C-alpha cells in the first residue's frame, strides 16, 4: 500500500515553508493531516526538523526556519541559554469544506520572549511566525472563526 500523491495544496505548503513564506491554511491542513495519518516519521518532508515542542527554539542560523512538532517526538534536548521561548496568540480556524468537523487553527507567535510565565514586552526576539495545529469539532454547526 503506497501513499497517495501529494496534493497541489501540500506541494505549495512545502514550497512556501522552504522559501520562508506564509503557508496557506488549506495547505497546512492537508500536509498536517497526511502526516497525522501516516504514523511514520519518514512521512515528514525531507530537510525539516521535527521537535517535541513549539514553545522554545534555538536562534536561527539561517534566514528562516520551519519545523514540525510531533507529540511522538519526546527527545530530550538541552536548549542553549539564548533559546527563544514564546507564546502564541489566539488563532483563527480554517475548516475543511469536505469535512467541516476537521480543520486547522493558525496562531501567530508573540513578538516578545516568554520569561517563565510572563511575557517580557521589552524583550522583542525579532522573529515572526505562525503555528498550525489540527483541530476537530464534534458538530460542523458549531461556531468557530475562520481564516
């Protein structure tokens, strides 16, 4: 049994990730859905790191960085002292038109460092980005913001 070919939305999402551009919600959804259903680390696009958390990351050594987060990846990583710890702002939802009970939530990264549980509004880390997370609701008639 082989995986279905990547959809145009998935290919566009990977291209955008590689280029450091914003990813469209439908592309993020399709790509993350494929990865969630694969249950196999080899399904992640080549060249992208897979971390156990999005909250803390090392300063970038390249102009942009995209990485995937998987609960299955619980590696023990010692982050350097200059690791960037962030919060994500409340997000907007995009719902799958074929299955309105499934979608993706896009949250924007705070521009300020997270120090403990507090946001330091005087410590702008200089990065921008979004976190995309698969979401599911029990009833497609439920209200939810859209992107």
